[in-house]
C-alpha cells in the first residue's frame, strides 16, 4: 500500500511525464512544418510517445499498489522555437528538470521506507542518464554545426541512428 506522501509524489511525476510528452509533441509538430528535417520530426514524435509510456508505467504502478493515479490537467507547451538548436537546448533543460523530479520522488520514497517504490524508480533513474546523455550529444553536434546547411543535412540524416545507439527506446 502506498503512503499518502508517496502517492502524491508519484502523481506529481505522472504530471511531469505527461507534460514532457506534450512538450515534445509540440516540438514535433513545429519541426514537421520546417523544411528538410523529417528525421528530427520523427525523433520528437517518438520521444513524445516514450514520455507517454513513462507516464503509463507510473499510472499502472500507482494503481497496482492500491493507490489511485490521477490524470492531470496540462498547460499548453511552447509551440514554436527560433531554431532547431533552441528546441534541442530546451529538450536538454527539460530532461535535467525531469531527472531532478525523479530524484525528489526517490527521496520521498526513501524517507517513507517504501522500498518497492525505490526499486521501481531505479528504471527511471537509468532512463534519465540515457536521455540526458543523448540530449547532450545532440546539443554538442548542433553546436559544431552552427548555421551550416550541409551539417544540418547530416544531423537530420543521422539523428535516428544516434538516438538508437544512445539507448533511446
Ligand atoms: Fe520520461 Fe524524458 O523523461
């Protein structure tokens, strides 16, 4: 059985994952109307789906542990970005925020001696390491490319294979 505190923290994390899915969905829709970045577009759509999966995993866990997972209201995410680089910088910042949020939930579960939740959250800790690392790699590449059109062509060409190698699920 989940304590009230742990349930509230997990429900907050459900919101964070749902928001992440919305943020990346908006990035995908924006990218889709930019010329020549079809794979970047697909990357954002896939990333949005992944975040929804992270949210669902939490919902099932809360309900299976005798709690009640609440589906949150969400604010509208940023709809446009000044450049692709800006979108990827926002993605990295967002993932750093998610990692912090997971750590907070983990802290609460440890304080409450809820070791089942501590154990469950290990998957998210590992996932965040992968996601932050991938986001940093992509930002480093964009930094090197600058405004070069041929670089952006290669970035788009390679992004899906980089994200698979980077452990993207
Ligand atoms: Fe589920 Fe990318 O945080």
